[in-house]
């Protein structure tokens, strides 16, 4: 999947995360802002990176503003932002379900 333009998913409400994806020239960067970054920052970054890998996204800049989201929410917001940024409206739910749980 190719990121065509910036896109955002999620909110700044408690227990959520706001993910913004922007096209990048090379590689993946993840900027994380979280009140629990010291405890869970590595895990949050790993969930975002793994989700992007499953989607086949290799060149993207990620800005994540976490408000205590669970892993399943982080995955869902990353997927939603990716599909929006790629202008992809065809969801393969069966494929996503095989690696989301």
C-alpha cells in the first residue's frame, strides 16, 4: 500500500490514540507523544510498525498522540489512517482478521 497524502484517524480522548500518516521519501519514522511513553512507548511503536508492515507500507512518517490506547485501538487507528492516506476503499476484512488478533 502506498501513502498518497496525509491522513489522520483517532481522537485525543482518553483511551484513544490519534495517528497521522504522511508520505516519506524513504523509511519509516514514528514520532510518539504519550503520557505513558516511559512504560509503554516501545510497545506502542512496535504495534504501529508491525501494523504498517502487515499493510506493506515502507515509506511513511507517523505522528502518534497517545492517550492510553490499548493495542487493538492502536492497530485499528493505524489501519484506518493508512486506508485513508492511500485512498483505498477496498477492505479485505478476512485478511485483516488473520493478523489483527
